[in-house]
C-alpha cells in the first residue's frame, strides 16, 4: 500500500481558489450597481419595483455563470506543464476577469438600462 499523500482533484483545487473570491467579485459588482442607483437616484426611482428586482436577480445569476467560466481555464492550466507558475499567477485572471465584469456592467447600465428607465 502506498502512503503517499493524495493530491486534491483539479476541481477541488480550483474551488478552493475561486470560491472565496466569488464573494469579492459579487461585492464589487453590487457596489458598482448601488453606486449607479445612488448617484443617479431620481432617475432610477421608477425602476425600483418588485419586477425589476427579479430582472436584477437574473443578471446576478448570469454574472456568476460567467465567473464560473474561470474554472475551465484554471483546471486546464493546473493539469498542464505550467502548473507551478499558474498557481502563483492565477490571481491575475481573477483580477482581469473582475475588472472586465465591472466594465461590462458599467456599459450595460449606461447603454442598456439607464436610457430606458422611466420611459415605459
């Protein structure tokens, strides 16, 4: 019987890295959405309804599905020859992905939501 330690599965390893950071990702997106509403409050007043809350929840789910795409890259790289370097640098993917999500959210609010709030 071999007493060598069992290496964690690639998925478990990825989850240990990505899941604690999901909270910060969601907080960043929520803070930006709140800033839009607070800084432009009179404009967004008509949009604060139960129906818009359901739409907001749908967008939050989509943002988290997109966040989960990082698992594909992470698992592939952990199983490659660059595993050692990747483990030290994968926070860069988290940072770039979070910044991209914030940029996309800002675009979405500015171009797809803000102009149509209160217009029916």
